[in-house]
C-alpha cells in the first residue's frame, strides 16, 4: 500500500492492523510547498517518533492529522477507512488528539476550563457543572502525577505547567491516536520522565502515540518505530531497534555530520575584551577573563548561573556594581550600550524573536537596523543603501529567503538567526557576544551557523559565546569558562575540556550524580 | 544533548492575583459606597430615596447597553453603533406612537428590539463574514444610522403629547420604591451574567477573546458566537432606545449621541478587558453606576459638572493602569518561573 515502506517492512507479519495511515499527502501555501509527500503509518500500542529538521514538514503533517489543514492531495485512512476532516472537531471525533508545539491555552480562563473547553460537563438545564469539571481535571492531573490547581486562571502559568495542562487536555479525549509536537522542549527531566510513563500507560491501553522531538535520545528511549522526513518528503520508516542515531541523522540531513563543528586552527592575537573583577550585586561576583582576536571563549554553566547577565553587564544593558571592562585597552563606561557598540561590541541576544529582531519589519530593514547611522543622508535613511547592505550580508550568510521585502517573521528560525548575525556583523565589530547561537535551529542550519562563526573567527573576530549545549561548547570553543552561582569555577582549554569536567564545575557536584 | 542536573522546586502559584481580579466588582461597589457616603456628608439630601432612584435610573440605560457591549468586547471586538441605534430606535418608536396612538406598549418595545437586532445582525455579518475589524464596521454603522436618523427626524421632535401615557409612566414608575427601569436592567444583567458564566456558548465568548487561534483549534464556532454577541448588543441598544423615549417622553435628532463612549468607559472601568477575554456584565453595570454616581455627586456638591468628564477619564486611565500593572506582574512571575524550569 505504501511503496516507500516496502523496503523496511520485513517485520510486517507481527504488526497488527494500523489505526492510522497517511499516504502521499501534499500541502502548498501559495508558492511554498510545505509538504510534498507526507506519509506515516501508526499502529495501536506503539509510540512512533517523527523526526526531521525544522521545515521538513513535520508540523504541516501534524496539522493535517489534526484537521487544521486539509491536504491538497493524498489519502488519510483511519482503521482502513478513508476519511476527510473538515476541521479540528472532526479529527477529534475520529479519536485523534494533538498537543501542539506552542501552547494553545486561553489565558483568561481557568485551567479546568482550558482542558474541557467546548466539552464542559453539564448539569440540569445544560448548565456547566464546575465542581465536576474541576474534579475531572484533578483526576487527569493525578494520572500525570502532577499538582495543578484546576480553578486558577491559565495566565501566569509557567511554560511547563502550560504544557501539562495541554497534555491533560489531550488525555481527556481518551484518544486512540495521541500526537505530541515537541512536548518536552519546556519540561524538566522529572516531568519528561513522567510524560514517558503516561505514554507507556497509554500504549498499554492500545493507543498509538506520534511523538515529534528534536531530542533524538528521547525518541530512541521511548518509541518503537521511527519515521524520518526531509524537505517535505517521507524519507524512511523503520523499527527503532533496526537503526542507530547516526543512521537517523544521516537520513534527516541527507549528509554526514562530521562538519557539524568545523574548527579552523587559529593563533589568538591581541586582547580584545578584558574583564576584571566584574561584579553585579547579588547576580555575579569577581568575574575576570580575556577574549583575544581569533578565539572563541565559551561561558558554560547552568541556567541561572549568571552567564547572560555577565554578557548584559559587559554590553552595558545592566549596570555593574564594580569592576571594569576594556575593549582593546579602552575602558567602557558603565551602563551605556551605545558606547559599547561604538567601541566595537555586538550582542546577539538569546531571545531573537523578542530582543534580536523586529518581527514585522522586512528582512533588509532588520539587517540595516544597527547600521542606520551609516545609511543616512540629510537625516533620511536611503532605502537603496539599506537593501544593498542587506544583500551583501544575505549572500555572505547564505540566507534563504523569498524576498527582501518580506517580514522577517516569514523566515525559519535558523535564517532569522542569520539576520540577527548579519545585523551586527554589518557594523564590523571586533567583539561578538552571542547568547545561545543555535537554540531552536535545525541541525543543518546549526552547522551553517557554526561554520559562519568559525570563518569570522579565522578572520580575526573575537567571540564570547554562551551556550547551554555542551556539544556546541566542546566543538566550538577555544577556551571554556564555567560559571556557577555567579562565579567562575573553572577554566578549560579546548584540549582539557570534556563533558564531565564542565558538568562537575557547573554543578559543584559529584560527576556521577550529575549524569 | 541536554541533561538536567537540578530539578527546581515548583514556584509558589500566585493565587492572590486571581482573587484580586475576582474582587474587581467588589472594588467598584466599594468606590460607589465611598462616593455616595462622602457626598451625603456634604449634602444630606443625596441620601434621599428620590435621589437614589435618580442614581439608578440615570445609570440604567448605560448599564443595559453595557451588557451587550461587554458581550462584544469580551470577544475582542467593539460595538460603536449603540448610541445611534438608541437615537433611531427612540425616534421610530415615538413616531409610530404618534401616528398609531392605539398601538399597544408591548408593540413599541418589540419594534425597538427588532430594529436594534437587525442593525446588530448587519454589524455581526460584516464583521464575521467579510472579516472587517469591528471597530471600522461599527464606526461606519454609527454614522450610517445617525444619518438615517437625521433624514427621518428631519428637524422635528416627538413630544410627550404624542406618546401614550402607559408608555411614559414606564420611565418613572417604581415597584416598592425601586424604579421599574432599574429592575428591568437588573434582570437583564443577572440573566446575561449567569448565562455567560454557566453556559458553554458564554464561555466560548471568553475563549474567542482570550486566544482566537486556540478557540479555532478547540472547534469553537467563532463566527456564530461573535455574530450572536453583536445581535444581542444591537437588540439591547434597540430596547434602550424605547426606554430612552419612556424616560424622556420626547426625542429629537440628538437622542443617544455620545452614548457609545459612555458605555465603553463604563465597561472598561467595570473591569472588562478592552482586548477581550475577561470581565463581567455585573462589573460593567457597576461601572455605569459608579460613573453616574460621580456625575450626580458633583451636582449635589455644586462642583462644576465640567469636572465630570475629567473624572470619568481619570477613572478610565486608573482602570487601564491597574490592568496593565496586573499583567506586568504576571509576566514577571512567568519569567522567573520559566527560568527555573529550563535545563542545561
């Protein structure tokens, strides 16, 4: 029935009848082909991982299953019967329940109402039975092993709690097919573990689970089958025991990942950034280090250790209590970002959507944003110069875009990050501070961003990188500084640094317990 | 790639905020009592029964319009046409009575409600089917209806003599000392408030305003619900027009001018979020009562009534500042909680 699957269908005889089959679904949005061949087969009692880079078409496939988008062509079978969904309600009625990547809560309504919206338990006169609604919400939370007040409003819930409410909502449908689009991104390890227990429980009750995640190890730990997509197309499907992580990565990106962390050997030049005894009361204390031309220094540590705060203080967004910051021997005034920019410091923030980009402005306007002073004539910004500048950087950064005039929000996460990079590089900085350079970026673009950074450093840029991804720190940095509770607890050279020693310094714990 | 090392303890949940939000109606009620008390100290006549009746009657129309406006605003829309609907409905009902003196009072109300509902239906259709922002649709409707009103009125006035006595007495009759008007409005407020809290379609209205995308995903028929909200708002504006005629016993082309802004002021002061999702009709009605109490208090204490609008404006700013402060606080809590949840 599905020609793609035949080559890996040797285990076919032990499979029960699939509960859901999507065959060759396509979906276009205007000129953009979001999905060219969406195919997946879900079996009851099985957790199925759907893997692929950002933009591979996973979310579009999910939305077709959810009834949010109708496929342009292709076929969807439930229990072998072809079905067509005219909306989310129809999909839900067919027993499909979806947890979306972005929480879809009503901030002004209570948690219980969020779970049962449109299906609130009723009492006489078709009135909503709040007591019973809250009780049922509590039952769901008990199944998840979490505590959440069903009667509080959703506004102000932490991201993890929002996700829990979403999961409770999905559970409340008693769905036969549960689709989870990156459910673990915001959860702590304990919560993820609990979620996996719930998935196991659902499987034993015969439900099919479709699990979409960027974390390959999660897919391997909790799923029985895996389907890989690339560029909007089905690539392969296999039982998890028949494949390795390397196999999967190769199918995802269509190339080898040896080039994930390119590193050109450079000889560090003169000191660009010199930080001495930097202190911000109650946040970090006695921070001293240097960054030289042609080297990447990574700040590692747990979230909350003060890494981003150090960067903000260097750039002047936050005031320092004491200590000094020098750029090429020149002391920076306290709390003056403009002075830092003039001195040649660029800061690519962690949250590019909120702090790095003006999402509704066009691509070229965003690139030019930090260089407007150079583009002016008689106080007016010259559009042509703006575009020229943007085109130069788009070419250098291999930006993938439809039109320069499009809003930057139309770009994928990785390309958005390139725009932020381009915006700052256009100022020809001598020091680049980059906070989480590849967070939320797919594997392929990640490698591109790494290659870019490597190239810039080879040309003599000094980079201070903050990263929570240890492979990135180990792969990119010439030196690693580890922060713990606002203090530098260790410094490693590239040769000395390894996962264990960084973890030990970051946590101050026994490394065995840390793993 | 990421391995969690430390599992943070869950942060304390900000329950107090929620109770603050819920106490909004209580706060307005308190403000009414304070204004009333202070004014009575200054001028003892303010506490007389007739004066209190005047307070209720004066707030009744705005409170009634506030019910429909709340339903609309809660869905992240707005109805600016209510003032001109009041004027048109009042004049048409008056004109009908003038030419058909034997027409029953009930028929007058029915015509008023039907007329308002028809205009509300057009507002709702254009907003939901053509997907034009309701601000524009109802602003256009405000002018259209006002224009039609001007043509029909053509400089004339409906005077008390042409309206049946039974209809006029409706404006000032009272039951056990409570004006009929206030009773009607109280019943409408109670019914609408209960419905919006206890029926699925009522919760749908809040859901649509709170997160339109999520409402679509939850399978809520947003178009139908928003249409209904405009229909109710229009019908109530029509009813308010008939009551306007009953109170004033006369109407000309200026009837109901500026009501739309008074209504929105009352609704926002009453704690209905201007961007939808939260607020109650009870709050809106209390907001109308508070604004009218302040208005009458200024008269009673012989302070220039020009202060009235300035005070209404200041209250509006205070209400919005309070909401803003609340949401900023929530955002701050959210950020710290989020930080605690992330892994290395």
